[in-house]
C-alpha cells in the first residue's frame, strides 16, 4: 500500500550521516534534483563529520518544484538553520 505523505512535513534536508561532532557538510543537489549521488562521498568522509544533502522539491512527486533559484536558496537556508 502507498503511504500518504503530507507535503507540509517534507524537508529538502536529507541526512546522509546525522551523527558526529565535526562541522557538518551540506551538499546541494545537481541538476536532476536527487541526492543519492552523494552517498559514496558521505561514506568516504571521516565518521566524525555529519553529512547532509539538499534535495530539490518535486523530485519525490509530493511537492511541486520551486520556480526560481531565489526560492530554492531561501528554503535551503531555512532547512540548514533548523
């Protein structure tokens, strides 16, 4: 069965490694919007550094894509600050 997802619960922030005491690394999605391309990178970085990726809205089919770079930047900065 498909699980219904509330678009209001969605976040562009995808934790690739949420643990560690070092400064976190944030990777922004490439042109396609997905972030799986960063999994290998996250595994190669020392384990004391958290790694997060920012996935584009709309990639998962739940939300609509944003219309401008400025909208993306505002949403991504807000997600990083949380």
